């Protein structure tokens, strides 16, 4: 049997380790006692990669797992990827803000498909410039995380109940002690106080990262331990540009994210003013330090993450309609949510199921029912309410 080799760059990071675990433990990729995928855990620190490999082998001794030491900034990247015989590269080594397409290009040159979990607008929106990959029958997919992949899948399903769309309000608030990687922290810091455009009142308006503080009450849609009211603030994600066009006719699209502990949430808010005043233009350089300090306070937060989507408009009887959809992830399972679209696509590629070739944004490639199947054995609950 031919083995499908999957190289996960950032494979022992927060999102990468969830991807590796899901792929290794996935029963659908086993045939008898043989595994038809091999997972290669890659990053700059091969000791960390080996540690995760050992933990996964303990759970699934027959799994084929390798460790690869690799730096995405190396001029030898293409050769290194080619040397692994990877059929697919999954790139989670963010932050993606200001990153170029070196990993995607190296994957194409090494003859491998490519999927990333990028949440940076420019990175995701410009991926189409790599469309030459279609000439090599390769799929290049950007944004296979929560934003935009998962939110698009949820909204696609909900908008079917509307004749007229007025607003789409949605967001994500991780549990403070669910674990966050330095790359994720740097990615958020890159947006603090930075201007971007949002679709409000049927027009493009200027907004700033981590401003427009508001509170979302999850209890409107879902009852789950320690998931009640959570702070939200603006953050630039690719969806801000994609969704107004995708859900034509909508008047407003609003995304928010926040920190569960109000005190820390407000610190980022104060930092956003310093960036707006250009006193400190980019906080990203402090990502490692901020993440280390923030971890000291993990005891003060929960392991419960929440996602929500609220859509308002008119139903097919011309009556006002509002839908509340919410997902709650307990036991620190929040980071799996961002990992799942990439896992679904990796499995499709490994099983030779249809995935379009060429460079594309991950908005039409995973459906909500596929995501729901994937999360069913996790501590995750989903509810939908209408009023
Ligand atoms: N689209 C979405 O909705 C979504 C959701 C969540 C997260 N994300 C993004 O996913 C990314 C990863 O987040 P995370 O929480 O998993 O972060 P993380 O835990 O810090 O993981 C990053 C991984 O990348 C590796 N890495 C960093 N620089 C590297 C380099 N030069 N070469 C090779 N490997 C490198 C790191 O290991 P070493 O430093 O040891 O090399 C680490 O394993 C972030 O950019 C985040 O913004 C997107």
C-alpha cells in the first residue's frame, strides 16, 4: 500500500500538535494493521518534536510518525521538504502577518500539496497568486482554521434560513487556560491598534484592532460550564474582506475576539491606543515575553472556549428573524477547532477524494456536517436558537 506522507510544520505547536494527534489517531486512515498516512512532525526543535512523537506512539504504537528538524527561513527549504517525500505540507508556523509564500512555493517545488491555518488577511487573500500550482495538479489552500474556513461553513448553513440578510455578528473567545502558542499571541499582537476596513451599514468603514469593546452573552444560545459573558474586541481577519461579498446584500459583518480574563483583555485595549498614537507601532516583538507572563496566570481562567455566530434578517415569510449559533469547547479542547478544517482536507487528499487543484482560500472546501462529525468525540457542544 502506498503511504501518504504529511509534513506538519509547527507540528508540536498548539494547533500543529492537535493536527498531528487527529491524523495519527484517525481510525479511517488505517487498513488492517497498516497505516496509510505517515505524519512528520517538523519545527526548529527536534527534541520537542520527538517528545510529541513519543506521546503519540504511546497512544497508537502502529502509527508511522517521524521527526523532521526544519526552519522555514532556511534557503534549503525546498530541498528539505523534497527529502521528506512529503505528499502534503501543513503549515502552522505563524505568525502569518508579514510572512511571504516561501513555504507554499517550496511545497509546490517539492511536488507537495499545501494547506495552512493562516489568519492574516494579506496572506490568505493573496494566495491566488500561487495558482500556477494547478499546472502541477497540486492543491494550495490557505486559511484552513477557524477563520475563515470554519466560520464560512457555519454561516453558509445558517444563511439558508434567510431571505434577506441584515447583519452577521460572530466571534471566538478561547478559554484562558486552554493553551495558546507564541505564534498565536504574536498574531494577535500584530493586529492591536492597527487600522483595517470593516463592512458596516452597507459601506466600508475604518476600524482598529482590539478596539470597540463589547460583551457577548453566550447564554443566549448555549448553556455550558463557565461559558457566560465574554469580552470581545475588533481584530482584522480575512473574513472581513471575504464575507461582505460572499453573503451579498448583508449590511454589516462584525467579528470579535477577546481574552476571558477582563483585566488582560483591557490591557490589550490600552496597548491598542499606544499603537494608534504610533508610540509603539507593533507589539509583536513582545509576543514571547507576553505569552510567558500570561501563562503564570493560567490558574485564573477556564479551559472553556466559545464560538458564536448571530445572524439577523428576514425569513421567507418576510418576518424578522435572528439566529444564534454557539459552540462550547471544554477540557481545553478549543485549539482542536482551529485544527479540524486542515485535518478534514488532509484526509480527503490522502484518500484521493476530490479537492480542487490550484491556489484557493479555504471557504468552500469543508462543510459544517464534516466538522460536526470530526468533533463528536471531543468535549464540544453546539446549539442553535432562533427568535
Ligand atoms: N486561522 C485561524 O483561525 C487560526 C486559529 C488559531 C491559530 N491560527 C494561527 O496558527 C498559527 C500557530 O498558532 P499556535 O497557537 O499553534 O502557535 P505555536 O504553538 O507557537 O506554534 C507555532 C509552531 O511553529 C514552529 N515554528 C515557529 N517558527 C518556525 C520556523 N521559523 N521554522 C519552523 N517552525 C517554526 C514553532 O516551533 P519552534 O519555534 O520550536 O520552531 C511551533 O511549533 C499562528 O500564526 C496563529 O495565528 C490561526
